[in-house]
C-alpha cells in the first residue's frame, strides 16, 4: 500500500470534564449533569515495526511487548484501550499531552480513555462516532475501576453539558442559548490539594450504606430530586435557583460523608469573599474526600494555596486533530 492509504500517525483529543450535579446518586439510577471543559488531553498514535508498545506522557515512559504488556497503574486506562482496540502486533507508540495536571482530577481518566480509543480508530481508518466511542469508553472505565457511572466519559465524548443516566446508559446534550452563558455568574473550580481515588470513595460510602440502607436510599432519592430541579432551573435560565440547588446538593454530600475539612474551608472562603452571598453557591465536584470544589458567583478565592481555574465550557467533545499542540500551557489562576 502507498503512504496515502496507510496513516503514519493519527491524533485525537477529548476535553476534561467536571460534574455539575448528581455525584454518587448517578450510580443508583438517578440523573446527573456533567460538562466538558476547555482543557483537553491529546493522544498521538503511530505504528511501530518492532513489536513494542511505547507510551510517552508527563506521567512517565512505558515500554513493553505489545503482545504481552506489563501492568502499570499510571497507564491502566490507556493499556486497556490498546488491549481492546488495537490488534496489530507490529507495535504502537502513544504520545499523550495534557492541558492540565492529572492530579486535578477533571475526568482525566475518562478523557484519556476517549482520546486513546479515538486516535486508534483514526489510525485504523475508522470514523470517530462520539456516541460509539462513549459506549466503548464507559465499558473500558468500568472494567478498570470495577464500577463507575460513565458520566465523565459522556462529557468528554460529547462535549458541552450532558444530562446522563448510567443504567441504562442515556446521554442527552443540554443545549442552551449563548446569552444564557453570557449572563451566568462567574464559576470556578478549586482543587483541594489531594484526591481520593473514586473507587475508594465509592467503597467507603458503600460500607456506610450497608449499615443504614434505608437512610442512604432516602439520601440518593433526595439527590435525584435535587438534580431534576436543577435541570429545570437551568432550562428556565434561573441561575439563583440553580445555585440554591447546588447548595442543597452539597448538604446532601455532607450527609453522605464525603465532605471534609479542606472542602468546607474552600466553601467558607468562597462565601466570605463573594460579592453577594445571595449569588454564591458551592459544592463538591467529583466523588468527594478531596478533588475539586465548584464555586458559583466568584472567579476565584484568595488565601487558598492550591490550583484554581475558571470554568469554561467546551462545546466540542472528542475530535480528530491535525497534530499535537505545540504549546500546551495549563490554564491556572
């Protein structure tokens, strides 16, 4: 074959994401709201001829036989994506570039899973269908983690704001006029400085729920109702009401046992520094016990040493790229 029909390389990217509403309850059939962020992960895939699988990223270097790869927790999602979608024993090099630190969370596991699957598909002359990639990546993430809703995957695959349910999987893009976002209060994400792995948080909650099943079932039902109400507020372009639902959901996350001192400190600083307490809202974004806090009504807080970033919605999900970005400055404040 000529070089015109055999790609020398392919590049795909997928956006980071954050949960707006619906953490934990989404695992029990309730809806969630999740959105894609402007920061992206890029994956460059190139064939090899020596039978090796090579991964290069800011997390480090990996090399092994592609037919018998060794395990590596740094690249478990990428390795699973290769195992499921790439069957050329001649070898493969994957180069991964990120606009954000993996320690921030921001759905990096979901984004790299989506981008890797897409890059491999492009390398094999296949069309990249965001819905198909979403389903494939959700199965991949659940295989690696043992459990996971897939909401973060849906946002990285589809972009924008996504209304999501996990079982059965249903992802619907939420379309809002541009002026709704232009009129929205400032929003930011504040990193706690650490992140408890999501499977560990889920296991901790499950252990507590086993002792009080009725109490936790009622909590999840309240969370589901709160998410549905927040969706209505968003549809009605009622940001103050949306913020009220955010605050309510944070209270339910406290009751669930996944808020901690750092999260509460961020919320306290945000409220103290907000120009209007009536316009301020804040909640955990993610599974909790660390990770990020979503603040509405402020572009950032002073007196907190960890990373903060303005929340900028990314309308595009997974996509093909011409090449890796030449300059990939992380967006921080």
